C-alpha cells in the first residue's frame, strides 16, 4: 500500500509527507562518570594501604603479602566509598549548573520496503562489506 499525500496546491504525490519537527525542552549538563571515580578511588585506597602497611614492621609468622592483602580489603573498600561520595557531590553540583535548551524532535516513519524487525530482513539485500 503506497502512501499518497495531497500537496499544498491540491496535487497528489506518491512521496511520503515531510516529517514535522516538534520543539521541546531538554536539560544539558556535564555529569561525572561514576565508574571512573570508583576505580580510581579503589586504586588510591590500595596504594594508601601499601604505604601504610610498609611503614610498620610485618609479623614474620604472617608475612608482608598476607598482611597487605588483609588490610587492602579495608583500604580498597574505603577508597571506593570515598570515590562514590565525591562522584555524588560532583553529580549534584553539575545538576545545579544544568541549563535548558530548545531541541527539535523529528519522527521519521520507516519506509514500507524496509522491515521494522531486523531479523526479518532479506539477506540477499544485505551489504556484502
């Protein structure tokens, strides 16, 4: 079934009508990447644990590696928590600096010869590259 549209001058065309843009408002802000803060916080916690563990003599029965590993559980966790708190504070600050901008939303209907479901696409028409 072909799409038939009546033009401004009353003529009939087989071309689909041009989509009309809708004006809308959008909030723009720079949000921090929270996983980066968590990873850096965990890394800094591990480094701080290594420094603090090496400042004190290790028990010869336990060894330095086991002692560092045990305290790293606390140091890495504390670093991740501090990184998360810093990310949340920066996220709240960026939300206050957000600004509203006008955007155009354009809805383009799919052509009739294009399937809407990619699994039903004809493989003979696929791009060979």
